[in-house]
C-alpha cells in the first residue's frame, strides 16, 4: 500500500527540521525553526512544524 501524501511530506519535513535545528545551533522552539523554513520551503503551518518537532523529540 503506497504512503499517503501527508506521510511522504512529513518525512521530508522531518529531515529539513532536523537540518535547520542543527544549523541554528539547536535553537530551541518552534518559532526559531519555523521562521528559517518559511524562507526556503513551500509554506508550512507553524502547528505542523510543532507536531513534527514533537514527533522527533526536538520540542
């Protein structure tokens, strides 16, 4: 069974979140990760970033 679009997008975003988190010297908080991502990625809701950060245990 193929993965849904949301699952595929979440996988990609988790990698990007981890990259931004590490690049920003482990800047704590959703806002500090979400803001740089808005400049490079397609629009992503802040609450989606918060959910994914929680899933990968960064928040």
